[in-house]
C-alpha cells in the first residue's frame, strides 16, 4: 500500500449504503506489516517461525502482562510472557487476528560477576513495539528487529540484533509517544551501571543508545540532593525519591515518597502534607506513570498517588493497601485502568478521586450472567486474562477461554459503563403509591440531559484526511460483486491512496484536490459513460462513477468533541454544553440573580499556554443551564515548527461537578459515561498545511504588471518560463490538505536561491557561503543573482524579507554569480534553472508554522556579459563594415571589371583563333613547297599578311583573312 509521510498505520471506516438489511458501521485497522515476507505462494514471518498449536500451558495460570507500544504509531503489536518459550503473540489488526511466532534468536544466556543470574529461562519477559522496530528482553539480553519498510534507512537490519551486549539489563520500559521524528525506549540496568539507564533512540530504523545521566548516577544525585534537604546520605537511600528527567542536569529531589501508607480516616483522598498520621503498612512503590497531555503523574504500588506538578501529591484512599498494582493502562483520553497482582481490574477517571473495582464486582457478575443467557462465545467459566489495553477510547481484554476442553484466544471489550451502571442497582428504596409499592432506584447524577452544541466541523481540528470510495456498480441482474469487480475496486482504492501520497507538488494545481488530476480529462465524457452503464454496455461489466471517489471536506461533528484538537498561534475552539438539571436546582443569588446548583469545571493542563473562557446562561423556564466554552491559545509557549512536528502536548478537561461514575447516556450501542470530557490538545503547526507556489496567479499578475508574457520556445505546462528582463512577482498559497482551504500567503518570508544549473540534469546545490553571496544585500563581491527595491531585510541585514505586498524581484546575475555570461546553445536564447527556497522562519509572527518550500524556477533570455557583448558587437560591426566597404568597392570597380572581363575574353578568343590559324597555315605551306616553289610569290606574302593583321586589330570582330603561304 502507498505510504504517506512514512505513516504505516491507517484506519478504514466502512458504512452501509442504507439498502437492504441494517449493517452497523465498522472501523478496521489497515496497518502495513513490515515483518512478513513472501516465499513462493506463502506468507511467512521474518522474525521467526509461526506456531499453530496454542497449548494450555502457554496461558493457563500465567499472569497477565502489559501491552507496550508506541501510541497511534505502531503498526504491529507484540506480547511476550509465554512460559519457557522464546515466542511472541504478534498482530497488525489489534488482535482481531494474531499469530504465535517462535523467534529466531540465539538465546545465549551468560552470567558474569557483574551480571549474576539466579536462573535462566527462554521466556520473553519484556516486549515493546515502535513504529519500525521490535524490542525484546530475554533474561539480561536485549534484541531488536527492524521491519522492512521502503521509507527506512537502506542499511537497516532484517534480523534480530543483540544490543547492549556488555550490560546487565533488568527491565525495558516504553516511551509511549514519538519526539522530533524519533521513537524512544528505556533500558534499566543493574550490576556495574546500577543507577544509570540506557536511553534508546530509533530514527528511520537506526537504533542507538546513550547512557544517562551523563555526569553522575542517580544514586549520586540523590546523595547530592539530600544534602540540600538536610538528610544524611545513608538515610536518604532508605527512601524512594522522585527525580527530574534523566536528560537534565538538575540535582534536586522533586519528591520523597512516605515510608508508610497514610491513614485517610474514611476520606476519598488525602493531600500529603507531612502532618497526617500514618498506618503501620509500608509504602512499596512499583512504578511511575506520567501522562504527557495533562501532566498527571501516578506513583503506584500497594497504594496510588497522583500529582499535577510533581510536588503536591494526593493519596487515593479507595484503593486497598492489601492489594498491589502490577501495571496501569491509560487511554490518554481521561481513562485509567489498573491491574493488580491478583488480576483485579480497577477504573479511574483522571481528575477525579473515586476508584471503582470492575472485576471482581457485583456489576461484573450481573453482566456475565446476562451474557451467558445470550449464549455469548466471548465468556466462559474457565478463562485467563492475557493482557488489558485501550483501543481508541474503549477498554479491551485479550482472554484465553477454555470451552469444551478447547482453548482459544479472544479479544473482547470490557463493559466499563455497564458494570458501573449495574453496581448502582443495589442503591434503591421502596415507596408506597396507593395500594402498591414501587421500587425506585437512586440516581446520583446531578442532571438529566447533557448535550454538546455549536460544534465546528471536526476536520479543521482533528487534522484527519478522509476519502470517499464507493464500490463500482455491478451490471448484472443479481447485483452481487464478482472477483473482477472486487479487483477493480481494490485497484481504484489503491490508486486513490497513491494520489494521496503523491500530492506534494511545489507548483499548486488550479484545483486544490488530489483527485482533480484523476478525472480532469474525463469529466467531459461522464454522460457518455453513464449512457453505457444505463444500457449495460460498460467494459468489464462494471460502471465507475467519477463522483464516488473524492476527498471529504465537510464531515460533521455529530454532537461529540473531536478526538484531538490542533491549535495554531492564537487559534480558538468553541462549543457549548447544555445541561437539564434534575429536580429544582435554582436559587436566588445576590442582586436578584438566579444561580444554578449544576456547575461545570474546565481545566487546562498548561494555564500559562492556553486559557479557557466559560459563560453561563441560566434558562429557568427550561430548568436548564447553557455553558459557552472557549479554548484559546495564548501565543506564548511555542516556537515555529514544521507542519505536524515538534508539537506541544496539553489537554482540556470538562467536568460536571458530582457526575463522576454516576451519569450515563443510553445509546443504540449501550450506555455511555457522561459528565467528564477530556480532549488532547496539540499546540503548534497543525498537520496537513503546506506552502505552494501559486503559478496561476503569478502568471496573471505578471501579465498585468509587465504588459506581456513570453514563454519558452518549448513550453512545459508543469513549469512555465519567465523572461529575465521582466520583473518577477512570486505569489504563494497556504494549502490546507484537510479542509480543502487554499488562500494567499499574506505573511513575511525569506527567498533564497540555493541551487541552479543550465539544465535539469546539471542543477547543483550551493553551500552556505555561496548562498550568502548570491542572495545577501550586503554582498560586495558582485555575486548577487537578484535584488529587490521594495522589501526590507532581516535584523542582521543578511537577507531580504519579502511579503505579499512587496514581492517584486529584479534579476541581476552579476559577474561572480553562476548565471553570469550564459552563452546560447543553438539559435535559442540562454536558459537557467534556479532552485529557490522560501521560508518564513523567524520573520513571520502570524503562525506557528515553519513553512519551507523548495521549487525550480525556469528563466530564459539571460544576457551576455559586457565583455562578451562588446566583443560580439565589435566583431559584428567589423563584419558589417567590411561587407559595406566590399560592396562599395564592388560597385565602383564593377564597370572596369566588366571591361576587363570582356577584353580578357577577346584575348582568349584571339589566342584560340591564332593557334588554330598557325596550325592550319603550317600544314598548307608544307603542301605548297612540295608542289610550286617560287621566290617572288613568297616575298610578297609578308606585306599581305601584315596588312591583314592590322586590319584585324582595328576591327576585332571581322572574319579572319584568307590564308596565304607563309614567308620562308
């Protein structure tokens, strides 16, 4: 499948067309599994060999274990813990389908003096999946395997690689979220590096580890920090401490965990101040959990502490000190599930203090009884929980069921709302009504109706791109799809996703939609294809409607808050909460104002960065209250960043006082908790925004300003040419790939020429020094490529600052620039391709987005250098003058040339005649001497001959004289 921006996790929503039986909407995970390979006609795993026998000993009486992965990023989930087997449970569909795979690792178990091992086993104790790489721990050994993905580094490994070979690793810990484009993992050490951790970074499939802290171990930091608190070193090491992040160099101790569990005396929670009384039960911490969205820190063991600032902690007294927490599961949307060592399941709403036990409980027993009555295949009398995890906002179990001596793994949803609702059924009383008594259940919810309104379309805030892809129409009487029609549909969906992945052009299309190029040349024939379909004449027996494949821009909110909210600089999100109170809940306040007993609290996790405004309207006649809520970014806590990267995580929580765990809304999918809302908020440049070169408006504006436009001889519609001597006015668009909005970029930006060449194949990138010389107004080396007269400069005056109003560029190409003195090739004018970088970094205060655009600019008609031009002028003038002089000479001498030519021709003719005469005369005289020799006759011949010759000179055109006997 096509990969967009390196993402290998996708979700597909399938809905019915409303024809025929009711089919509920479904959502499927379509993840790209990079740990498979094709061998012949079979699909095999690259990490090992698949096992097809799920033995009872793999799961029965085996404790559950946490499922660790990179949230919303990992395409493949893995789960270890199979006793005495180097095997994993792997899935790319969130356990809708899964496989048991035996890993191809060496299993080299070696103990040493710095890493003592009491016992060895083949069990995979820790398993963590990131976006591209799998990590496992077997005993003290750590391995990783990088999947096969086209976007990864070419040298990434396609086998299990042992890492940290000289270290003794006692635990792997996950980092749930990516940071700066990289995934992370933490390896806890023991032995020679006790007190240090190995911080792993995975970037494009490359794995590296760094030993932290850099200066001194955490034990030494505790000793240094305890001295500032007035404790001795030996005493300090007997306590549990909370320290700053390991990447920092801070030496202070944030919090010291009490030695014993406090005595809450019947309270739901207790603020730990140091003045409270304590029980004799020691506090035994087992782990930490930090929610990056709401800054909520949990310390857990045989107790549960929570804090929003790592300084003031609350002890939640509902959790029994006789139990010990094994691991926590967080939905990062306000829900926390807790699993104990005895496989109990507890539930907590973040921001509240009421813990509820889901299993075992009366509510769970009621739910299971109802499921058994329905003969559900998801429940059995003999079952073992394998793991507990959240998928989106729902809690799920992976359970091993034994039914009829057969065992199998199933994924089922934990009915949190049903169990909490059933647990309220024991709170009831009986009231007499006439001759009858009525059973009335106590409802602790402070309101009857809660509705959300005035919700904006969610896509602008969730930043989810959606496409509509209807199947083609099948032209047969049954209407059922065939293999051919399904193959056509698969090809259409693939091509649609391919268009989505390739829609990243620097030149903006006239229509801002990735599907526009698909149909732009076929829209005119739409009616013709419809005519063929109506007459059952379509090729292949299927009809493809062009309007069935499009991008969705108008998704509605459906009365629910979005899954997440992205806020740009100064952006706001508005919505309203409508509450209908239970019973009479109004009272008169001061100055004749009506007050409601139903109240709403809005909490922002980072009040220095975001703020919330709440306006209340009391609707007395409707016994209701309307709250108008506004979430706003303060424009204080974030610098510019690339779209979708380096975002600040925070959250918004809305709570109706007294509703936690008591208020439910009945829906067609079952009850749903009400009164507590939590939305993750991301501060920064939202994903799906980009800067594009507005070629359409640029050409239109240049025709208007320059009164003309001259394109190249060989035109390229994808890259029009611009004439060198014309002023260049570039304009840019901010395109929102999610909402479809496209508007002119009105902010400030810096334009630089960062590369160039005479042809597309000869373009080279310039170094930093060359970029400065070619673009800076401070350059004194005559290297400038362009200049402007209307723009300002940066604070150091190194580069020009352009804007929508001041965008005129004059091309220079001075003597030391790469475009100087371009000689033409052939009869066409010189051309040059500029590689242009446009960025608003540090010059635009209107947005958090660090827009960067690199595009090619084709310039033609470049001038020659002055020397070369002068040389050509001199040569051309010399040639021209020479031709003129030659012409004059020819005109003056032409008559003489003609006469000379005529005379020459006459002479040639005479010579030819003379030669002929002498030849004839010689032959005649020889004949005469032989017949009549006479002295007198011979003496007369010269005078006659001379006379004839003179007459021939005076009259050159006369016939030659008669031949006479030559003189002897």
